[in-house]
């Protein structure tokens, strides 16, 4: 099938990248599947910032699939990377895990109580489940499996043979020049790999070696399994490699043509894989895109392997409401699995689809999630009535479906803030929840809570896990007799008007009209009067009335939207709590 580099949808950022990638794939590898790539290190919790590394190429790959082309989205699990440090705040581990620093991630025990065989598999599992829920289609590649099976043997031998050429490229970026005296061997810790993992964006590693002493390969020790090794000699003809381990003192000589217990250093490993897999598109974080960092240096090194640097935008960081830049080296950072506990996958996809990769954005775990859902539902309404802008329509389409089909929706997507309020008040009692939600629209009542799932479940989880106890809603058991007794005539009249209108207006829309209308009627206006017809004092009167109702119902100045709260409390209980 010929490749046509034209978007059939819109000119949003995804379509523009798809155009470029299709054209570039046809130039580099005509007739072959388009290859896009992501890389994830399961060194700790894989957080929502890491998800952008996946979602950016996923969205582009999915657009290309929609156009009828074959695409491979590779996710390289960097599980053969060294275990660098014990992350803070991760359940099931303590400082005793420090003894494993320097080992491959797949050789480190999983946190205590884990069902998985090692550290890497433990942290991969949650991400794998989240990607399935998000509808991300990919081919996973374990770098442990690749290296230990000898898949890259030719590339490793080639890199060692051309180590002088690689070193010459790295030398251009070193902040410290190597000393005049030649020193054989390399530093135990490869600083390039360290910088890539840290995201420092520093210029380059200072490995303290001359061209003749530089080796782009790091063995894992045959005795302690750590990479605190120094290559002391290498013979290109026989491929004999000698190394010593500074951790345990072990030393050995092996034939690299038969040896599979080691890997290329990061700044060489990444471009090697670009060439090996024929990657056309792969984004990189800002930490990898500064001058002298991994992506920039890799763009030169990949040529040594006969490949080309992928097209790839620099992507900005993803933040969390109230939190700074996330780091996977620390525990407690929200992961995609955490986000999917409180929001539907469509909303999470939309947050990544609607912003260009170089635009940072935040994901809300606080009250802001309600506003995001309001915005999402408003967009869905515009899509339904045809008033949506093209780029917004494209982002919506990418959020709700993939080339494989539509993601499972909530059949009847009631407002998230309403569902959260009801879940807050009912404390998960399903019979009460069904009663309240059915009364929101008496003419079209719910037959089952399944109609509002999974959104209801997400809202309930948000209430139970993200809202502080002091902000939860607790309805009074008995009337506040003292407050009721202290009311003036105006206060008593406002409650009388509300109670008189309850039965007639017992629906979400009806109660909204009623609670906003009572202060208008008391001021001598029609309950239907618009804001333009009313003096500014009416808003003050409404706020005073609302505060009174909150105090009488939940003992606070504020709470869930009053119409929802009234429905949740029920007519009989409302009359009890508001009657003097």
C-alpha cells in the first residue's frame, strides 16, 4: 500500500507529526512498517511524567494506523540498567536494598510482599496494566532479555572496534578534558548514564581516559553482579576483554564474542538501538535534549552504527497540582495507575492529546479535577452539537478511541462533581446513591448504577483517597436548635419559602432554580429574574442564604452544591433539619 503523507483529520500537532513521520519512513525504509519508540526505566514507580514518553509516540502511531498503515510502537524496558539508589518512600523496602546498588534492575529483589520475581518486573506491572486501560498498543522489549540473549552482540563488538570514533564524539562535549597522561580503563560509574537517569542535562561524562583507554561497554561482575567494573584490556582480534571489580575485587578475562553479561553505556546504547530497530520517531525529555546530552550526542553516534537520529520533539514536564517536577527516584509520586483510580482513561488521554509536547501541564488530584471534568463534559457537548473547533475535535477523538476502536465509556456520564458529592454524602451506600441520582432527573431515572460506571467509581475513589477528612461532608443528625432559634424574621422566611417549594421542585434543575430564587423573591423580584435585572445586593443575599443552609445541614460555611446536597439528604430529613 503506498504511503500518503496527508492528514484526513485536522492539522493538530498529532497529525502534523504523523505527516512528517510517514514521509520520513518512506524515505528511510520504504514499504516497511513505521517504527516509533519509547523508553521506560522500571527503576522505581513509573510516574505521570514518564507517561508522556509513551503517549506522545502512541498518539502519533495511532493517527498513522487510522490512515491504514502498519506501525510498530516499541516500548523499550530499560530493565538492564544499573540499580542506582534506594528510592525514598516506596513501600516494602528499606536501606538494606543499598547492598544491591550497581546490579541490573532485574537482579534486584522486588519490594517485600511483591508478587513479582524482581525489582524491574514489580514496577513494570502497574505501568503495563495502566497502558492496557489507556488503550496503548505496543511491542515491549526487555533490554535484559536482549543483552543476555546476545541480540546486540554484533553491535557491541562494532562499538568496541570503533571506540575511538565514539570517544572522539564524546570528547567534543566533555566539560573536563582528559589529562595528558594516558590512563587505561574507565571510571567505575559511567557518568553519561548517571546524567541520563538523573535528567541533569549536563554536557557530558568525564571518564578520565584517553581515546586508547575509552571503552563504551560496561560488564556486570561475574561474582557480585555489580557494574563497579573497570575494563583493563581489550583485543579487537580475539575479542578478549579483561576487567576488574572495585566492589568485590573479582577479575576475569572473557571473550566478548561469547559474553552476554554487560551492556553499552547509555550514550552509546540509545543510538545503537535507534539504528538496530530503525526508529523513525522518538521524543525526548528536556533533560535529554540540552546541548551535549543524550539525544544530541546520540544524533552523532548513531551515524557510526549506520543509522539516523529519529524525528522527535522535546517534551516538557508533567506536573501534579501542588507538586514540583516529578522524579522516579523518589517514592510517593503519582503514577498512571494512581490517576486511573480517580479518572476515566478518556480524560487522562485527553490531557496528553490536547497539549503540544513542548507545553507543560498539570494533572489534578485535588479539587481541580472537578473543573477538568466540567471542561471535558462541555467539550463532549460541543462535539455532539457540532459546534466544536477542529483541533478540539481531534483531541477529543484521540481521547475516546484508538484505531482499534472506542474505549469503554460511561453510558450515562453525569457530572463528576455531582457524583463525588453524592459519594461523599452516602459513604458508598448503593441504595442511597441510586435514589439520589435517580432524583436528579425524575423524568429519566437511573435503572442501575452501572449506567454511571466507571465514572461513579472514580469519583468515589477520589473522595475516599484525595479529599482530607476535614473537608468531607457529614450531614447533621439533629437540627441546630440554637441557630434556628437565633434567626431573624428574614432568615425564618427564607427557610419557609425553601420548604414550601421542595416537593414541587424536587429535581436537580428544580432545586437549583429554588435555592437561587428564594433571595430574589424575598427582595421583591421574580424567581426567574436574570442577573441583569437584579441589583448587586442580591448576590450578597444569596451567599448569606447559602451559608445558612450549609450551617443547618452540615455545620460548615460551604459544602457540595446545594441542589445536590438537598437531594442527597432527602426531603424528610431536610424538613427536619430546617424546621424551627
